[in-house]
């Protein structure tokens, strides 16, 4: 089976195998709301880390902040993974319904 996927003779399964498809890796527009939010998070994280580094009596707080960021990252990864799985399963169900399962009419034939 030769699908022309993005100008190559490699099919989509081969593309996935070779690591050319990464559903969790997305590009975004630098002027988008997402970019502004991500920049805000990064800026404030850097400010807090600098503050903690300049106040040696706040090592516990710095550790808690780091643990909070790590936990939030874990939650986002978990949610993204589950959304991807659910989307893939829904797509597979659409394919089954469209191409495999017999068509059932909602209107019965009248004898």
C-alpha cells in the first residue's frame, strides 16, 4: 500500500514507526493567546525562581514551587495523552461505522 503522505512514498504507519509523526508536538503562532499564556507562565516562573535563589531562607518554598510545576506538567501530559487516545478511538469508531459495519436504515421497508 503506497500512500503519498506529505510527498513521500512512505505510508503513515512507516512515518509513525520512523518517528516522523509526533501527535503531542505542535507548533503555535507566536502572536496567539497560547503563546502569550505560555510566555506569562515562563516569565513568572523565572521571576519566582530568581526570588527564591536570592533568599536563601526560602529553600522549602522553592522546592514546593518546583514540585507544583512538576505536578502541573504531569497532569497536563496525562490529560493530553488521554485526549489523544479518546480522539483516536473515536476516529476508529467513525471508520468502522463508515466502512466496515453494515448500513442499517432507520426507515423500514413497507411490504
